[in-house]
């Protein structure tokens, strides 16, 4: 019973202290200074024309690839003909 009273008292203190929070007021920021630009000045002189770059040289031709290996010679046919039947379409 004694622990129950201590727990209830602690919970009530926490509950009541949570409700009483002071309001924080943030200070206002100072007004920003806006600089107004003056009138535009005269236009500058035209720049010099650009120089043309040199053309690059042509690249070297690649070498020819190696020849592939020869395949095995085929055997002569035996004369038998195999006919594979085509299945009928489903209805």
C-alpha cells in the first residue's frame, strides 16, 4: 500500500508539471536591408574574334584479326528420311 501511494504521487506530479509549460517567445529578426542598384553603365567594347583550332590527325588502322579454327567435316547421309508430324490445332 505504501508503494502505491508513492507511485500515485509521482505520477500526479509528472502529470501536473507537464501541463504548466511556459510559452517561449522567439525574438523577431531585424528588418533586412535592401540595396537598390543604380543606373546601368555604358556597354563594353566588343571582344576579339576567337582563333580557329588545328584539325586533328587521322588515327591508325587496326590490324586484321586471326583466322578462326576449321570445323569438322560432315559425314555423308545414310538415305533415311524422318518426317515429324505436325500436331492438330486445339478446338
